């Protein structure tokens, strides 16, 4: 893959993220300015914080599971792209998601 191909992709991701941040801030500002109750604002902010923590936990668990999958592939010395190799990565991703589900259920 050419490094020049990453520039438009990165630009698109940055613009999309900037729009999301601006819209979220605007929604919070409107909620406060309309006179939403303090309890409602606190509740929304706490739920956003919890969602962000769960997202970080989710990606952390999935990436650790994928790392273990790649380590397993390296340990066995598999070099060629085969359905078995793809299956190892798919299983690692699935296990990571299942572990996150179990942790999230226990936390919530």
C-alpha cells in the first residue's frame, strides 16, 4: 500500500471525528441553555462517560485477543495465508468480544 493513499483516508477520519465532537458539544450546550434539569444533564454526562469507558474496555480486550492470535500464528510458524490462519484471527476476535461481554455484564 502506498503511503500517499493513507493521507485521504486519514483526512476523512479526522474530519468525521471533528464533526462528531462538534455535534456532541453543541447538544450538551443546547441541553444546558434550554434549562434542562441538573439531574438530567448529570445523567447524560455519566452515561456518556460509562459508554466511553466500555468502548475503551471493548477495544482493549479485542486487541489483546488479536495480539494473542497473532502470537499463536507466530509460535506455530505459519507463513502462508490459509483459511486456518484467518480462522485463528476470527476466533481470537470473537473470544475478545465474548470476554468483553462477560466483563461488561459483571460491571453493569
